């Protein structure tokens, strides 16, 4: 037993010696996905200063670092040890008394605690406390939101957000005077709500949707797009959220963005995608009553017109949305022909895409969009044929 204890202590004593350089003042600075341990509050995980190069929060890098077990520490020590120094250390350890060995074990245990990687819940709690601290600096408030943006991505963490008081804390930041704070808060809400009915309902119960929809009208594109992202995440596959959205004149908001060319192209892309998501949700839940704007002629025409955009990505998203809308049970194909001139639009798209396919840098993407255009054309004419067939049969 004494030999085993000696072996463990020798390895961990080496770990102490190499760790001392990066474990000072009873705190460990850990670099994680571009974020660093540094805050006015001990133990927090914060991003780089906003005066420096911004952290890329779109990456899905895993949080790493720390030792989760004694075995992990031993493996690390073995891999980084100098055999000669380790042998010398073993000899010196053999001369220690039992009391000295126990003292060394206590020292090692203390270091293990200092090197322990905080849990996600602990990190979230620190960030939430910072958001609730009215005296914290703007920089630290932004960093706290950046932490949460990374931490709420796993669904288990997102589900813990409300238990820690985080949902209300983040929502309160939507009223902040600082643009970046509002933008990040909306982004966190969207990330936590994505495909998560638990968080969706928690946010909706706090009457947040109307506030986010108002933010979509912001003159600042970045704020508007992040707010629309959050709105989309809240009502996707959530019929209660969709009812609130419609009650808050969400259809008028969408129609305005879709039909008004002064809105930024990024916002219009997201808007078209949202309509497609809503239509797909309806397609998968035929027992639910359809949102009224699916039958609005001017609304449908706005989407068809966007399919003729010079922006190929917007054209693709519009086609994808039209494809889903045509498959809805209540969608009238003759409306798409008579009111939206979809047949003419599809032919114009064919000519546009043919020209783009002659350009080397656009060819592959244009070919993919052409395949989608043909699928839409097939569905449209087949549904239109059924309409004419039914009309003839009724005569």
C-alpha cells in the first residue's frame, strides 16, 4: 500500500511542479473556445475584451480543459514527465515519513480542487449573477451573455437556464440601452429556444414575443436579424407561440419585410425561411387549423416575387418555401397562377438560372437551384391540373 501511495504522490508531485506556472493566486486561467477565465467575480468564464478581436461565437467548439478525475491527472502527468526527474523524485519520496506523505496528499488534493473544471451549471450561475448585478460594467455584462450563448447550446443546459433564474435575467436585457446587449440577449433566447418546447414555453409565458417582434423593426440590421432569429426559434413547431405571433400582427410584419425592398437582404432571407418553417409545421400537423396568411393572395405574391431576386440565396429560400406552400391542403394552385403569376415566374427563373450556369463560380449553386425550381414546377402544374380536373368533373 505504501508503494502505491508513493507512486501516486510521485506522479502528482510532478504535476504540482508543472502546474504552478498556470495556477497562481488560487485561481486557474483556462482558455476555452476563445474565452478566458477572467472576471470581476471569481470563477467566471468570460470572453476577450470587446476592444480586441471579437470572439467567434458561431463555432461549436467543445469546452475543454481541467481534470475530471484522478486518473486523468495521472495520465497527463505520465505523458508530460521526465523519466530521470521522476526517478529522482521517487527516491526522495521514499525518505518521507507517513505524516509527511499524508501532508503531501493533502497538498495534492487542494491542487486538484483548484484545477477542477467548473460544471456548466456553475458557469451559468456566475453569468446569471453578473446579469442581475446592476453595478457590473458593460464589458462584463456583454461577456456574461457571450458565456450563456455558448453554454445554452446543449439542450440539458438550456433546460437548466430557467431553474437558475437565467430566462428572466436574459429577457430583462432586451430593455438595455446598449445595442450589443440587446442583440446578444435576443441571440441567447433564440439559441436556448431552438427546437426546445420547454424553453419556448418559459419564454412565451413571460410575454417576450411581442418585445422581440418590436426589435425586428429596428433600424440596426444586426439587432433586427437576431430578434427575428429568436422569434423564429420561439414559434417553430409551437402552435401556442404561433397564435401569439398572429395575434401580435406577425403576418403584417412578415408581409411588410417580404414586399419592401428597403429591408436588408439578410432580414428578408430569414423572413422567407420563417414562412417556410411555419408552412412545414402545418404540413406535418394537418389536424391543426392553418394560419390565415397562408391564403392571403398578396402575401403569397410577395414570396413569388422574391423568387425572382438577383440574390441566388434568397431565390433558393423562396422556392423552397413555395414548394412547401403548394403542398398544403388548403392552398389553391389557381391563386398561385392567377394572383401570383407563378407560371411566368418559374419560366423567368429558368432563363436566369441558365445564364448563371454559364458562369463558372455560380454554376454548381445555380444547378442546385434549377433542380429545386423543376420540383416546384412539377408540384405546381400537377396541383393545377387537379384543379382543372375537378372543375370539369363538377360541370
